[in-house]
C-alpha cells in the first residue's frame, strides 16, 4: 500500500467544478427566499474537477484492506466473501429509483422481495415473522428488546424491567438493553466458558423481562444447556432473545426457534454475505415467534388474499417505528440473492465449513498460542496471547496488539483483539467458509513465524507494522488533542 | 462443496482438515450440540440457482415495479446521482472493508470519514460531526437521548409537529422505551410555534426541543427566538435538517442550534425504496462527549506522518456497555462515502444550483397547479422544493390518475393536504406534463 497524504479540501481551487447540471429555464432561484432565512456565507465545500475526485478517492481506496484484498479473520464479524452478482442486483435501476412511499401497486416487485425474504429467513431460523426495518445488528437488538418490553406491557406486566445478559456478551447487548430502558443483570460464565445455570437460577423472578444470549457464544462455544435455560426463563415469565451475530455456524444445524428463542436478530452483513462497507450499511432483521407477530414494528409488508402485497403503516399492538421506512432494501436484495445462489443444499454446508475452518486453525496454532478453552469450537475461537511472548529480564513480552500489528506486514487483516473481555490477551479468530485451505495454511504459517519472532526478539512485533502506509498512529494524542475536521487546530 | 463457487473446499481439503482436528466427519464438529435441538428437516427453500437464474429472477421482479417520475419528497428526495459516485463507492477496497479498527490498513476509510465529518460541519456550521447514523429519523431519536443525557435531571423533550411524520414516529418509539417524556409544539400556521415553546419551557423540565429546518410542508422555518428561549432554560435546540437544503438556507449554527441531525440521502443517494440512507449528526464542542457513534480524528504516526484513527472511543457502547446512552455500532459508512463524493463533485456552486433548480421548478409547479383550479393554497410561507396544497378534487382519484400517467405525485398527508416536491431532476417538460395530467381529473 502506498501512502497518499491529501484531503479533498487540499485539492480545492476557486472556480473549479466537478458537476454538470441542466440550465435553469426559470431564471430565478433560491435567492428569492427572504434574506433572513438564507445562509450568509456558502458552505466551505471543496471546489475540484471530476478527475480530481476520481483520482483522490482511488488513491484513498488503495490505502484500504477489504475482503477482496485478502484474508480477514476478524472474530465475531463473519467477514465472508461478498458475491458480485449481489452488487449487480442491488444496483438494478428499477429497484434504485423506487420512492419508499410509492403506492403499493407500483412496487409489487420490491414488496415481493420482502415477502420471499421473510419466508426464507423463517425457514432458516424457525421463527415465524421478520421485520426488516432495523438497519444494523445493534439496531435489531434494540428493536427486539422493544418487542420484548411491549409484549410484557400489553399483558399489563409492568414490573418486568430487567434483562439478563451473560458476562461474555457482545458490548451492544447491555448497551441496547440500557437504551431500551432495561436494567442489565449480568449472569456469570463457568470456567468452561458457558452460561452458569446455577448463577442464573437465583436471578429469575417476576421482574425479569428476558435474557439475551448468543449461541454459540462469543467464545465460539455452543451453550449446551440452552434447553434448560429456555425452560427456566420461560417458567419465570421471561422471553429469550437470540443475538444472531453468531448465526453462521448454525446454518443447517440448529434453528434458534427450535432452541426456544422467542425473538432474534440476524446480521445480513455477516451471515448473509452483504458487504460491510467500511462499517455499514448493514441490516438487522428481527424475527419473532408466532405469538409476538402482532408486535413487530411498522411499516410492514403483508400479502393480501388476492396475492398482492401491501404496506401496513399502523397497528394496535405494534412496538412502534424504528427507522424511516421499510429498512435497508439494498442490503435485503443482496442477501436474498445470496440465499437463492446457495439454495437449500449449500446453505446447510456454509455453517459446517465455517466450523471446519475455525477448528483447523485452532488445532494448528495451539502449540504457539495459549488456548484457554480446548474443546471443539464453532465458527470462531479465542486464544489468550502467545505461549512464549519473548519476555525475559528487562525485556517486555509481545502482546496481542503486537501480534495483530505484525500480521498486517504479511498481508492479513488482524483478528479481533481484546474481546471477549474474559481473557486479557484475547485473540478471536473467525475464518468463515469462503476461505480455502491454502489461505488458512498461509495464515497458520505466518502466525507460527510471528510466534517464533516473538520468542527470539519481541521488538520486531512491538515495532510492527513495518510495511503499511502509516505505523501505529498516536491514539492518545488523537483523543487528548482532538482534530475532528479539516481546518481544526490542535488544542 | 463439489463445485459451489463460494466454497473453495475440495473433498481432499476437508479430509485433511478433519484429520488435523481429529474428528471423522463434519457432523462430528457438532458433538457438543444436544441431539434434541438439531434441525433434521429440509429447509423450505428453493434449490440453488445459477447466477443467470438469480439475475433473471430479480429482473422479473424488477419488471413488476412501475417506473414513475417522482414528484414526492417527505424525507426521500429524488436528486441526481453523478456517475462518479457508484463508480467510486463500488471499489471493493471501500465496499468489502470492515469498520476501520486496524487503522494502518484502513486509512482510505478513515480519511473519507474525516472529510465527511468536515463537510457535515461546514454545512451545519457546527463544530463536530460523528461518522454517521442509520438514517435521519434515528439520528433525531439519538439527539433526543443526547439532550436528556446533557441536561441534569430534566427528562422532557419537545417535538415540533412540523417534523416529518417518520421522524416523529421513530422519536416517539425511542422515547417510550427510554422513559423520556415528550411534548409537542404546534405548527398550525405552517411554522413551529414559538409561543408554544415559551409556554412549555415555563415548567422548567425541558431538556431540549427538536424542530425542523425545512419542515414537512416544505416551508423554511423562521427560528428567531428559539435558541435564546431554550438556552435561557439550559435546554438544547436540535434542528432536523435536509443537508442538501443547508447549502442555501440558514444553517443550524446561524439559528443557534446545539445539535443538528438529518438524512444524508438528499446528497446524491438513490431513493433505493427507503434505504440504505445515512443519518448525520453534528453538535457544538461542548456536547462532544455525549455524541453517539464513531468519530474519526487526525493524529500522527510514529514516523511523524499525518494519520487518521477512530477516536474518543470511551463514549461508545463496546466500552461503556450498560452505561451507554447509545448502542450504535455499525453505521452507514459507505453511504457517508456517497455523500462525501457527491459534495466533493458539487462544491458550493453545484449545491447552490441544485437548490436553485429545485426551488424554481417547485414554484413553477405550485403556480401551475393553483392555476388549474383544482387546489387551494394552504400556507402563505416561503418554501424551498416541497409544498402542500388543499385538493378540491378527490385526492385518491388524483393520485390514481397521476399514477396512470406515470407520475408519483400528490402524496396525501395526515392533514388532508397533498404534497409535491420538485428536484433538479424534473424537467420543465415533465412538470408541464404533470399539470396536464392533473387537468384530466
């Protein structure tokens, strides 16, 4: 990667333009607005030509690493290959030009996509009905918890304002609960990394709205006691929420609905292959069991008895409205194209192959990296740092951060690091089913090489990366002297 | 596996990998899953389709959607998308990257977000912007939470009834579960009532108010006195804005707003049947620590080179967990790139022209529609590109006739009006044709 140091503002020259607009046939414009309502000076946007823009952003892109660049073993993020046909489908002009408020009769094709996608996700998860309105996984969690609260409120059960979250949960779980007005009660993990049923039991009473779980959990372990947990939570009157961030290894093997979950979300940008886009857009559809179907947010798509599709904008029991329109349609198109391409035959294999890859890497590297939980994992697993970090006498050993940064020199993205919080030097690896054995072997070889370097001379790791456009930017300074826009002076 | 394009495994690969793991089959990898919860059925899904079949299936659905000339806004605006934007945003280095946690190999994403933040700041006049939100309505809901988090022990937020309907609905939903009290400011004159604000503030429990910049009737609001009244009570002014319009209308900073939110869809993002769009959020520096979402900052690397990183992460959900006031994690980064490339191409003059064309077209249409005798004016207030009229004909018949002629126009509002919007994409000929169609009703 080549270092390129411009900001688009620095290319700006007064009078340069990068646009082409039709002539104004009316010879009047917004200056006709009363002066008191107009802005006094134009916004300080750059003035650049079209070719400036194209070269600038092309240069920026070349300082970026994506799934198309190389292996991206980022645990909990399911960085699988993003098929290209999906991009073509989402860019079909007929879909792109649809206004979200167009009458249903003019958008039957688009609404059919929602309808079919709901059917597919219901089949895969064992849930009854999905809303596609949430725009991301965390947004789905919040929506799901709103449904959970509304379920209790509709029954007049107003005391249920607490939700149980395992200590190994994704950070979004407790945050979503707090945003939804729920008090978080933490349930501990056993030394084996699973929810401690004995710790759970005393927490269950008539103030519990439900429990949020991901299964397999963030350690990549299947929660074996799920059936008992489900019956305990249901017996106390609570609901089970399934965080679908870890759904990938369950494809074709276990359906959340069959495990007893009442509400769940999926990350279409994880399990269903839509691109992460540098942090979004995603899509976080929420599925519910049949008895909660009336509570899903509006607007929603329904099929009339004559076979046509309609959009329902209000309903008596609904949890409310969580986003502007029907959701990230462009992402839903991509995800449905993925499901059609896989079909029922291949979708069953996706989960198993992802688990195969994770266990293969785990077994291949446990001689060099500490493996706190040695059992069979699902789609991901966690190391707790190097076995030999090179520390001796006055020399500090190489940390997980150092390993991550050194990986960048070899053309790999780093795994997720320092999560889950249960392990101080956590390295969380998730290869996904779209990586070949050769790619994983190359990664394994490099991880061994890094471990050997650490044992011999940890400074090689501590000074890494050596080959990237920038090297370990000063994050403390960024936070203490924030420069958050062009033209800011450091204070 | 035998020949599926997205799975590279050969039978021999699988055999070798299973051997390394020490299990006999793929199913053995699930020995920890109780048999009782395993799914033994066949998914009720179609069989795998070839790429051509996938394309044909979607093309057949696409063909069921009716192509229409869009004369409606209501939170989604049919502005022109320059061809450069999809060309850039489809570059896989941007498209297939994750959130820029590994800054050394994410300088492309981090730099465009920094540029995006800078552009949102110059449009709003405010000090800091985050890296994006889901959409305009959720950004408004986050602003409500920010107002309450910033105010000490005040739990009431006022909403203008002139906010877009979907903004109101989403804010109301978030407020219900967060336990935030809402009050309303009427807008019977087509403009949010300052008298209502003053009256509501007298109770002393107001954390902030959310008011539109250009409102649901297309009217450019006059917010004289709003910021002073709120600040006197240590409450915040949140303005919900169309960022395209901010190129010409008074900015949130000029009105004295503390926080600005809105939907960046109007910055060259296609209508996409409602998404993906991009919410934006900017604020004064004093509210920086309460600003939700990711923020990119400039710093230097160990060789002294300018570099960009995600910063001030102590605000975010993965650090704060149950103490967080926002749970946002994924945002709409790629759509922020759409907006950034758009604003780079348009510059200050292009944005002015977009607004001039939209303004002129909308006023031409307004005059022409009134001249048909089928409408009455509703508000006598300055509007930009959107306006409402009172129909003297059956609005359902009106919309149906326009649909038949290839127009999406005359959206029925809750108040019994019909709403129109004109962007620079609508030609004079199209507007004339719309008016001719109206005359047939």
